[in-house]
C-alpha cells in the first residue's frame, strides 16, 4: 500500500503530525509512506526511516511569481511526480485550498481530509472525497491528525504508544556536542522568545526577570537564546545584555543543527512556537506559555512538559491582534515560568 501525507507547513504542525507515520506503519504493515512538504521544512523529515520519499513544493515562491515560466515548470514537475507514484491513499492533514489542490493532483481514488467545518478553509472539501468527522475528545491537534489518518483502519490510535523522530546528521550532532561542552554548564537551558503571531509573544521584561532569577536559582547554568529573524535577534541581544553572565545569543541555526542542539539541552522554554514542538518531538523537556492559542490543543503532552495558559477570561481567543494584548502579556508572570521550570529541573 502506498500512502501520501499532505502536510506542507508550518514547523509546529509538521511536528505534531509525525505520530501519524508510526500509526500508519502499525495499521498497515509493509506500507510505503511519502510526504509532501514545503521545501523550507523538509529537513524535519529527511532521514526519517518511516518515510519513503519526500515530495517538496515551493508554494511561497510560486505565490510570489505565479505566472513565471520557472513556476510553471516546477508545478508541472510536481504534478508529474505525484501522479507517477500512483498512491492508494492520500491523507490531507493541512486542510486548506493549497493542500487540496496538491491532493487532487495525485489522481488517487481515496483522498481523506477534514470535514469542511473544521478544515482551515472550507473549500478544501472539494478536493477530498472522504471527509472525516472529528470526535468530541479530539482536542489536541495530533489527535485530530490521527483521527483523519486512522479512518480507513480498524486500529485505535488511542491504544498505541506512538513514536516520533527528527533525524540529525553526525556533523550536526558533533557541532551540538561541542557547543554543550564549551558551555560547561550544570544546567543548559534553550530559550526562544520569538513566534509568528503578535498575540503569542510574551515581553522582554518578563524574559529578563526569568533569566536573572534562573541564574540565581541554578548557579552554573547557561541560557542559550535562539532567534529566527532580525527583529527577534535585536530583542534577544537586549534581553541577554540585561541578564548578564550565563546568557548567550546563538547564531541563526538551520533546522537540523537546531534539532541536534535541542536534543542535548536540559530544557527548552518558549511560547507556542516551532522550537517547543521540536523539543517535544525529540524528547526534551519544555516549559511553554500560551495566550491567544490553546495549550491543551497544541502544547506538548506528558510528564516532562509544563504548559502555562494566560489567566485571562478571553484566553484562547485565536486572534492575531487584540486591544488587550499588553494586559494579556502581563497576566503571565515570571513566577509562573520559574515555578514550572523548578518542577522539571532538579
């Protein structure tokens, strides 16, 4: 049986979907699984022994130059590659129009997807021919992905200890080990202030207070600060300078190098962002905070993770901007974050 997973982006969502691979191999022994992903996130999947082929697309580039000959050639090549694989089952876990178009290009007779009312974009249902309803207890996004993927099979995903993996290269592992050794830390924390939505950020003041108190609570510890763009880079430098000794700004890291480092630190701290989900996928403990998003829906699960939900009556609003943004930020206190860290680090 040849199966295609369509999960194009973003980083956290791809990582949330990784348990689907293990489930499918248990539900359909001997199956071959391919995955369609945005080229920028392909390193999250490369080397994974549960994946046969990775089909990359460049939707962001194509959107910028929709009528160029280069875009046309790439789209035609992707279409031919997908159709040539002759899939028995396609599972659209993205749920928008773009993923629906990719799903339809496969010409597969069985194309699974979300019901229109829960898909990212209702029109996605025009491209799938079997829409899977979610159950009331499918609160976490990973369970929602598994609900769709498990629809053709009798195996209940709730009964399975599903594994995830992000494969790193030996070179990246050596680099991470060297950095960890250079830090000479009793405890090594990886901190990430950035995220995609304005309503998912915390505050530089909060990060500074946590960093200072963390240095006192765990003498000999080192805090590494990662970043993703120039705005985050400047904010990280500001916080690290305010914390003082024991805090360092990392260089901008490619995905595999970042994954190799995440595997070696003691704890990752951040908001609802990809690096938190990367840490959970590789088995590293996390402390994460949620404001506009829902920690019960997208946060890491298990005893090695702590979730802090903003104690506002309007929390989990899923708004990307809000007049109460500063009040919401202030509702998450340094004490909350420090208490969560202490529960996990001894």
